[in-house]
C-alpha cells in the first residue's frame, strides 16, 4: 500500500481524474447521511464545473495510483447561489470565505491521517487566496430517519478538533435525489466555519 495525497493543479490532469472521482463520490454518497442516488453524468458535469472555477482546489489520495479519496475547495464567491445566500443574509463577506466542498474517502482508509491532509491542503490554499474564513456544509438528517444506521460515524469531533464549529441557524437547502425516490427533494445543510 503506497498512499499519496497531493493537489492536482494541472487542468488536464484534473479533467482526466473526473471519471474516478465521479465513481468515488457516487459510492461514498450512497451511504449515510447523504443517501444520494447520483449518476456518473451528473457527477462529471458537477466536478468539471467545480474544478474549472478560478481558485479551485482538488486534492486526491491515491493508493498505487488508484483514487481512494478526494477533497475540493474554492472561493465562496464562485459557488452556487444556494451556498452564498445564507451567508450574505448574515452580512458575511463571501469574497473572504473559502468553501470546502466534498471530502470523500473509502472507509478502509479512515484513521490514517488522510482527512487531516485534505484539510491542511485546503486551508493552505484558502490562506494563500487571502480568505479570512473557511466553511463547509454538513447534511442534517433526523435521528429517527428510517435509513439511519445503528451507530453512524460522527465526524463532528474531528471537525471540532480542526477548529470548526456549526454556526447556529446558518443553514442552506440543497436538492438531490435520495435512494429509493423518483424525484429530487430539498435537504438541510448546516454551515460549519472557522477563522483562518
């Protein structure tokens, strides 16, 4: 096992990684709490748009050149309006905030420090871009959701250790199709933030 974590900066290399990243996102996001019924076409389009954004960061973890994890980030000003509006409504300057998109990692690679490396790389990029704050959104699901696992993995202690905290009342809504449903529905996403 040779695990390597690095930022992909070359545009051609980024785009070449999209099929593997799409497959990884679909695989991870089918689980709790996302329960996302994604398609390769949608994922490829989303990733291409995200990584082409000015200032975007794409960090990948590979094991013998096989992608096993990835994390994205970009200036909040280039993100979807659904992410910007709640921040603007709070009077926050989206030009000074970096948004951390997904951070996905195959379960067999948990506990090896890769998540920390993902955050380190994205925070370094955010600081280099002059951002004052970093943020991400976490899916909010009710405790009594019928698809909730008996003992779901709780990432909140890890996020808090990194200096992030949920911002009370700062929530956005994002639509996607849940497993076992025919249509997209809106899902609550809680903002977590920290000063850089």
